[in-house]
C-alpha cells in the first residue's frame, strides 16, 4: 500500500520531499517459521519542508504609534545593506538553544547577520520586503516510523504487537520561540565582534527554542478475537 500527498502553501517553497506513507508486508510463510518471521509490517510518514521566510522589522514609535492607535510601532521595515549575507556565516547549530542568564553572547549563536540590515533615516521607509525569501527559518525534517507484527494463535485469535517511533531520528528543529518568524532589528547588536557581544543580552537572530517535539516511542499489544 502506497500513499503520496503533495502539500503546497503560499508561505512555503515546494517541499524537497512530500509527506509520504509507505507500508509493506513481508516474510509471509506458513507453519512455525511463518509465525516467527511472518506477519511483520513497516510503515512510515516522512515530512521534509523548507523553513518559512523571515520577517524583519523595527520599532519606530514603541507603544505610541501616531499612525495606528490600536497597534504599536513594530510595523516598519528596515533597509537591506548591499553585499552583506542575510545568514550569519559564523552560525553553528550546536550554539543554538536556551541562553545563559548572564550577559554575553557567542557569535556562532546568531542565525541572522545583523549587519545585513539598517534602520532608515527618519521619515523614510525601508526597502526590505515583508517576507525575505532568501532568509528562512530552519527546515522542518521529520520521520515517524511504525513496526508491527501479527501472529495467529488460533483460527479466530490473533496477537498484534506494535512499536511506534515519532521523530524517529530525534531531530532538533530550532526556532526563536514556538513558530515565530519575526525579528525586531532594534534589539540587534551593531556587529558580532567579541567586544560588542561580551556584555550583550540581545536575543535578536538567535534560535533559543526547539520547534518540534523530541523522539517519542510507544509500544502496544492487542489480542483480537
């Protein structure tokens, strides 16, 4: 049994691979051998999705926005600095995760390069797009697997064992908190030098949380009659 589902979303690129369910039964033999090595089934659902495009904005008025009394001042876009990469070249996955309660930041923890953006002069609008396609959150990769075995004990009596593995390879998908994809440039450090980051408490551009759940393993047994 094979099932393929193609999912497209306005906020996501075409997925490198679509969620796929594959089920195959094997080793069906008769007699005692059949009861030992037969009746096995393996199935899986796999999802591979590119990260959502990131939105960068800056706070021009704080909570006193004269143009939108019901909102705030976080709706303005910065300028893009030519020649600067959006993603920090020094970023390393092992530097992501919860931040220490003390001041000080490591350059390798910054997913976004703060030097790629600047706040425009007063009275001018920035040229950054609403969503930056070239700067995306980490890709979502997940594999769920299931292994089961059905053994016939008598003519109308079957014993079924099943093991389910969710996030089977225990992948860690980092995020800035939940599924948030917006970053406020006001909180960004001017650069990623050691001197600048030594006493910094910024969280701009840092992946501090885990977006997905850790691996979960479930076992079950059922008697059918």
